[in-house]
C-alpha cells in the first residue's frame, strides 16, 4: 500500500506541474496584449532596463589581467592600456596611448609644501599594484548605474550646470577665477576633506576648471579635483575625479573613464578611487596636487597628480574652443542643492566651515598658478572671487611667501543665516 501511495503522489505532482506549465503558456498572450501602463508589464520593463545596463557595463568594464580588492569595497581592474574605454572612440580605435611630453611647464621652486602632506589613494594600501602596460580602473557595478536617474545620464553631471553668475540648476559655487587672457594650463594644491552630503542626488566637490567658449551650448571644459558623490560612487568618500565636456554638459563628456575621451597612461592612480588619508578639523592637513596643461607640441591637455605623476591626457580633437587655449581658469568648490521645500541643503562644501576660520578648520587651495603661451607657470594676477550664496558657502583670498596665491572657501550649507 505504501508503494502504491508513493506512486500515486508522484503522478499527481507531475500532473500539477504540467497543468501549471500549460496555464503559463495560455496566459502569456494575455500578458503581452495588456496596455503598457499595466502593473503586469513592469517586470518586463525592468528586465529590458537590466539588459541595457548589463550591455553598457560590458562596454565600459574591460576584461582585466588582474583585479585588486580595495579596503573600501571597490574592485580595481588592471586593464591593458590600449583596451581602455578611450580607444572605443572612432578617432582612437586601434591606437595606443601617447608617450608623455618631454617638457612640463617651467616654474621656480619658491613655494614649498610646509605643514601639509600629500595624500594618495585607499586601494594602494593593499600593497598590490597594476603591472606595467596596464592601467587601474575602478570597476563599475549594476548598483552604480541603478543609482543614476537614467542610463543616459549615468556618469554625467547631475543637473545641467553651469553659470558662474547664478545657481542655475541648483549648482552653487565658491570660486576664484581669472579670465580675459589666453591660458594653457593651471596648477594648485587642493586640501582634501570629507564633507557631508545630505542627499543621494547631491554632491560636493573641490576642483580646478579650464574653460573656453560661451556659457551657452558650446562651453568646453576640462576639470579635475576631488568629490563626494553618493549617486556616482555609493558612499561618502572623497574621490579623485576628472570631467570634460564640449557642449555645456548636455551630451558630451563624462566623469573619469566612464566614456571614451580621457586617455590614461599611469598604472599607479585609479581615477574615481577614494583618497586617503583626509584632513581633520584642528588636526593634520592633507593635499592633492593637480596640474593640467596643454602640450605645446601635440596640443593635448595633460593631467598631473601629486608631485609629478602624469595620469594621462584629453586629446585635443575632443574639443572646439579648447583646441586652442582656455579663456578662463577657476579654482574652488561646488555643490548641488536639490531642495525644493523652501529650505537650503545642509550639504557641506570643503571642510564644512567658513573661510574665516583659516588653516586646520577651513578648506583651502594653495600655490595657484596658470600656464602661459611659453609653457611657464605664473602666479595669478587680477584674481576674482565669487560666492553664489555667501551665507551658505564663502571664499577669501590671500598671498604669502610660503603658499603663493591661496584661497580659503566653503561652508556648512543650511545655518542660521542660510535658510
């Protein structure tokens, strides 16, 4: 009787499975005939979205020869340098990175580091490195892309910026700038902090900009510095970043290596990786050195990190106005204020403290210089200061024999005077 009962149960189970399968087949035509706004259709839309995301990830995450696990959870892939995303560009296909320019901008050694210390990157604390002939690239994950407002906007600035004379698009600045001349590069040491960003769709950054064109649709920029961007990276670490655009951030350009454009040549620095150590209030201060300049021979814009590490270059053909020179250089901080409830965001800029607090409390840029037509680094003249909302984030400038031209800038965002 037991064997008969077992056989009967098995037969019943098979019949049930068969009935379920047939039911699904009969039901599928009804699902596909439903209007697209029906909730039943959402899983299919999600599958299509995930497929698009995975196709995009396959495009930008190149096969590595080695992967390094960073203490912050990042995966750093060592990619053959000629396979990096830049070489997906039609004008670079089949090519290899250029050799570094023989001459860098000339400068005197008048200004020294003094009481600040250079900082590098968290992933290098693993004591592993990428082999020669490869470059380190932070692996982009599904979660990274899903945090973006759309796949189309992934890797691009959150809201269309940028006007220096307004907070258009929610972008607010405290910056020093020079304009009215021809500039072939810029250099600064940038104090690194960990500002609090209170909304996942906001960011806080400190960078230098080289700008050319109008503030209309033909704006060209190259940019580099550090940023905290929960949307882009999924955390609150300050990270070394680059950006470029040729049409005012509309359709061209991106952060880091998230599109074809910037060509990396260095195997020691990962663009988009967390910076460590960072400055603390009334404690040790840490800097990153950034220099961007136009190679007089080939016209490409080269990027240097730290005291001499060449990171790579933006090919000149990417640009219209910047094929010649920049017409403005800008140093300072930027945040995005997404608040629509009448209150200002509490996202911090710089250290989160106002400029008047000074060294060890406020964030700074020091040794600000520009590159002239003769490939020489020169101190700034006719420096202008701009704070879109000085009660929220402000800026002040100075000059001395140790730091040369410098600025203090930043603030807490919402406070008693900034509502």
